[in-house]
C-alpha cells in the first residue's frame, strides 16, 4: 500500500511541476519566440501569399510586419468531435476577396499538448473550404459546368480519422444550403479552395511556386508549435518549452496581449526570469495611459445593409471630443458610447433634462463584467440606448455605437436598433412606427448584415441572449 501511495504522490508532484512550468510567463514568452522563428521560415517559403493570424492564439506567433491587415476567426469548437459546424456567426467570408486577389493565403495558429494540429486547422478550416466550394455551385449554377470544380473534404492524415471525416462530409451539403440561403453575399471564386498543412515536423513544404497554374487556391494552415510529450520540454537556453504557449493567455499573461508582446518583444525576452513580472506590469500600466487623438484612430464601420445609417466603432479609436460628424458620413451623427470606464454617477440618459448642450448628440452608458451587469445590460442599457436611437433617427441623424472592444456590447445595441427601426429591406421605418415583429430568424438575419460589413463583430452568447430576450419580450418591457 505504501508503495502505491508513493507512486501516486510522485505522479501528483510531477503533474504539479509540469503545470507550474506551463504557466510560467518566462517559459511562455520564450516558447512563443522559438515558434515565431519557425513561422518566419514558412514566410520565407511563401513570401507572395498573405499571412493571417487565426485569432486569438495565432496573433502571438505572427509578426505584424508580415501579417495581412485582415485576420481570421476559425474556432476549434466548430471542429470538435460531434460538434462540427459551419457557423454563420463567423463565416469568414471577408477572406474570399483576398484569396481571389492573391491566389490563396496562409493561416497561423497553434495548439496545446496532445495534438499536432489544432482542431481549428485540421477540421474547422477544411469544413469551411468544402462548404464554400459547394455553396459556389448553388449561388453560381454555371460553375457546375466547369470541369474539375473540387468539392471534396480534405483533412490532414493522422489528425482526423476516416470515420470522423465521413461524418463531417455527410453534413456539408446542408451547411452549403444554409450559407446560400443566408443574407450573406458570396463573392465569386474562379478556383476552389483547398487546405494544406505545415507543422514544425513537416520535412518538405508544399510546392506552391506557380500559384497561377494551380487548379485550386491553397489555404495553408500553419501549426506553429512543436508537439512535445507532456506539453513541456526543457531547453538548454534556460527555459522550458511549452507547446501552444499563446493559447488562453488570460491564465498566464498577467494582462499581456499579442499586440503588447510584439511592441515590447526585445525588452520582454531580454529580461531575467525574476524581473519579468515587474517588466510586464510596467508595460501593461504604460499601455493604459493612452492619449486621445483629435481624430478617429480607426473610423467606425457603416453597416451597408441599412445604408450606413448605423455605424459600429471602438472606444479606444474615438477622438478626445466627439463631433456630431464623421468623415465620409453625410449629415449629423449621434453616438451611443457604452464602456466599463463610464462611472455610474456620470451616466447620461435620453430622458435627463440637464444634458450638457455640447453632449446632446452623445449618450454614455456604463458597462462592466459580471452577472449583475448582464441584468443591467438587459434592463437599462438596451432600453435606454434604443429609446435614444429612436429619437435621433427621427431627427435624421446616423447612429454610431461604440463599446470598449468594438465587437461585443456595441454590436448587441446596434443589432437591437436595426431590428426595431429598420425593415426587412434595410430601410428606416417612419418615425413613430416600428419594424415588423422581431423573430429569431429576423434577428439572425440582421446580425448577418452586421457581420457582413464588420467581420470583427463577435458578440458573446451572453450578449446575444440578452438582445434576444429584450427584443422578443413584450413592447411594454422595452418602454421601461
């Protein structure tokens, strides 16, 4: 009995050691730097192709100097066994014009111990390619006459079993029909998409030097990290290599982000292990002291389906003073700014009589994390913002909604407004009237309108649940 207990204790101590090593930020950053070198080798092999990170993990491994301005968002969960999906909330259709123009692209991602290739690259991307190829035949029937239009599902050998591939393949036509019937516009492709895979264990990279002669557009999936036994491997340079270090950076990064890593890479990698936490804390603290510009850093995105009457932006991109105009937008603009940095006492409301005249075109609302604020979002933020938007649209203003990320809460508010005040053709309803009764289908369609114009829009399930609850409740609820 004592011998068995000793073995269990030894195993527990070994696992604790591996976990400690894997969460050490020094090990993580140096492991990422090692994998960045490999991604650089891939870039040297395909300098003519655009390189994109697969967010969020892939952004750690791709030097912004060689990265395309676009980014992809293929989730591993859409490729998990039994949960395969072509998700219309993240269709990545904004990549298709880039592929058509450049002949293909390279996606960079990584994965933790236990796998050579992340599910996002081994299954989600292959599903995406096959569904796009099949949807092309539905949207552009003349392509069915083309010889060799490939609709096969390609998966990496050894990473996906033939049984699993067959199960995924059986669902492709249904997903293709859903895409073709959605409100998305599917750009024309002259060649089918085909995924290829590269890992640090790849001995010979695929030969793509004559892109124009290929019968397909290559989607090169790069898994940046080396596969190691327990996910951690000791290096002679004084650190333990951690496979897939960029994954789940909230657990180990101390607030560090890929952008901050690349901006301060030399400083971070030359810091001693003992000093690194203080260096990281300093980098993060300095990043939070940002100075507002007099102009927009990045202009808000107009939603094309509603003729640009609704725009979505991010708070960090806003100028220090919000003028009732935005470049390239005709007429006056009113703003709904929802942020965690608005203190409760400084909130304004459209019913408040002491609005500062210079801020009459701006509604500021507080937003924070936590269950209580989910209720606050439902019972206060959505009703207050939509009342304000209704009044300002009636005055002829365009509406710009900004949140801290430009992807979540602001998208939810814009979605509610588009559902309530624009009809199924995207036209604003007459003042005092309301668009047709909301349904799950109409809300889903309007979300597709938003994503088509702003691919970065990625509202959380919680945000969408609150928006659906708000819109599908009785109108009396919205008047509160």
